[in-house]
């Protein structure tokens, strides 16, 4: 009987061993690793069609003797062609336009300054559409030397006199 019991036990063990599936060991390192950060939200983009129309532009200098405002009209189209700055004199100044995420970046052709008689200037600007209004900054330049002022966070500043030169842009040739 001892021999029969032993034979039955060995047969049962062999039968169990033959019926079992071999499983690969589980990799627990992935479960221990932190979850990957969520992908950043895509940057909002501006639709030029939303900006199409005529917009009153009011500019106010941030420094200088003449702090009076000037006005013009920005003519925006649904694409990058046909944008212009209409001056109070009636002159229409063509503008180059490009879009970067939610910002429209503009650069005008050269035109007579509204502030400095006898000077030719061009403007560069960056605009956004916020709550149905265009907001942004624009800077007018004429060719020549300018001072550069650097201000530290602690309000200390230094000025480099006539150390930057604005060069008049090359004329745009349209064929």
C-alpha cells in the first residue's frame, strides 16, 4: 500500500506540473515609476478672420517731451495680405503680417512720421484679440543712433549713449 500511495502521489504531482501554464515574471518597475506628466495644452492660435475689419489705433508715447496721442486706422483682412495703416493724412501704409500662436506681428513700410516733421519711420507691433478688442504694443523707429537704458530689478540703471543704430529697412519690391 505504501508503494501505491507513493505512486499515486507522484502521478498527481506530474499531472499538476504538466497542466500548469508557465507565466513570465511580472515587471513591477513600471508600476513603481511615476505616471508621465500630461502633455501641455496646445498654444491658442489667432484667426485673422476674427480680426478682419477696421480698428481705431490710439498711440501714446511712453517717454519724451511730446506725450500727446496720435490716432490711425488699422485695416485688417482675413489673411496676411492687404493689411494697412491708414494715417490721418489719408495715406495707406502697407503692412507685413505674420501669426505666432495667439499674437499677430506687424511691420509697416516706411512712412512720414506723424510726430517728427521731416522724418521717415516704420512701425513694428504685436497684437492680440482679447474680449473683442485688439490690444498690443507698437513701436515707431526712424533710422539713427539711440540710447540704450538697462534697469536692474533693484531699480539701478545705466545708459549707453548712442550705442544702438536703427537702420532704415530696405524698400519692399512688389513684382
